[in-house]
C-alpha cells in the first residue's frame, strides 16, 4: 500500500496523514489490520463530512437513477466508479483525491483524479507543491551549457499511478536557456518517447526571469539560475494495461531534454540530451476496503 510506505517520509517533513471513507469503523479496522496501516483512517458512514467537502461521488446515485441507461451516465460510471460494474452499496463514496492542509486546518492544495483507478503518488504530490527532497538517486549529465540531474519521483510504481520525472537544471556561468514566452527561440522542454499505456502530461515550468539583450534592446523570458522542471506521467490503470503489464518487473521510459542556450554574445545551436529512467513495476494494490470498493479521500 503506497500510502503506508510513505508514512515515515511524511512524518520526517512534519506532515501528517489521514484518510476518510464512508465505510463503517469495523470495515476500516479490518482493512487497516489486513494491510498493516498505522495512520488514522476516519469513518464517515453517513458521508456527512464527504458532503461538506463537496466531494460526494454523485455518479454512484446516477447509476441507479432514471437515466441509468443513458450512454453518458454509463461512461461516467466506468470513469468514476468501476469498469467492472457498480453496486448500490457504493452510494456515499467520495471522489478519490488528496487535500493538503496547513497547521490551522486550511486547505492549501488539492489533487483529484481523472479516472477512479488513477492515483497520484505521495512523492509526486510533494514534488509538485515543493515540500520534498529527492528520495530517488538521480542521473547527472553535463553539457557545455548546463548540468541536469534527473530522477523519477518514485523508485517503483503500479498501473494507475500518476508520478513525476524531475529535471534539476543548472545553467553554466553566464548562460541562459529560454523559457515559455520566448517564442522566437527554442524553449527548454522535455520530450518523452511514446509507448503503450503511458501518458505524458503537459510539462510544469517554474517562474522565469526577463533577460535584456542590450545590442538588440530585446527582452525575453529565460532561466539563468538553477530551476526545476516536473514532467507528470500517468501509467494506464485499465484492464488492458493490467493484463499487458502483469508479471513485468520494470518500466523504462526514454526521452530527451531539449534546449537552446545563449550567453551575452553567442547563441548556441539547439541541443537534445538523451535520457532514460527505469522504475520498478509493482503489483497493483486495489484501493479501498476488502471487496474492491472505490477509495477514500485523504
């Protein structure tokens, strides 16, 4: 269970962890005992708290309503409830997702899934909110213009996981690379080679700086100081992907870091740095209490 495996990492950073589910205390206690869960799992059998947070999964009710045979409703059921069928006892579940709260109980971030079997990994969420350090050994590559250390957010993933590839980039002395908005130049970007069951989401960029090139009185957006790019990856959690990847021990992703660098006098030719990442493929851990119900929010 990915959450249990991250408890100590979170505690070391002063972050607590709890889940909430519509299941009874008895069902949650049985689940915690089965999987060795040591963090709080809160019972909300009437879904009162789930409703107050606005995350009640209404599709579970539509699946048994007057429009249950509507193709749009059936498509929502497959996306937000189950690809293998829905049962009335699922009414009351929450949409799966993660809230991050500060010490005063205020929500500072939230992350929800586009498909019920997808899960943001804890490490990927922490990387996106900027609260973690690298827990996976990175690969460092140097060029004449910059140094990059890249690593996956997680050493191992399962089908349905949403994780990240991270690029920590340091331009060389006097160098800059181009950021989004510098449309007349080739901006720094990551390209992930396509492969079955893998989806690369849009690259996440940090804030850039304005560089003034005095000879042309030109102002463009660049990175001159160390910066980090985050490339989110979704490993398909559907039945076809589960069957195709069953028994496979590792997953290798290949791609390139593309950029164009300049200094105060010279703009260098564009560069593509080949990179690869290999992660362990872990067996799928079906979320929720025994019986495979959709999961709690956390």
